[in-house]
C-alpha cells in the first residue's frame, strides 16, 4: 500500500513538472512573438499600445517605479521585463 502511494506521488510530480515545462516554453514563445510583433508594428507605423504613452509620461515625471508597476499590471510582464521595457522607452 505504501508503494502505491509513493508511485502515485511520483507520477503526479512528473506530470506537474511536465506541465510546468510546457507552460514555461509557451510563455517564452509568446514573449518572443510579442517582441517580433512590436518590431513589425514599429516598422509599419502602427500606433503604439495605449499604455506605452502612460508609462512614458510617468517616466518623464520621474516616477520610474510607478511606470514599471503600470507596465507589469497592464502588459503582464515580470519585474525584470517591465524594467527593461521602461528602460527601452526611456532611451
């Protein structure tokens, strides 16, 4: 009986890790696609995301932390990604 519960636990752990890896890979692909989309949109001249103007305004006002927070909330970025996004806008 004890072996059965250990086996079930190990199988569950394996399935969870597999799902986590797949989700992580999909998130990375989506982020790469977003970067490609942003680059193409800039080249074609499509309007920017509305939050970009808000974030840029916060940066100009010296509220960089608020700008990073806004980018994280609206765009669903991690802290590092939001910081890089704000830094790129600032440049």
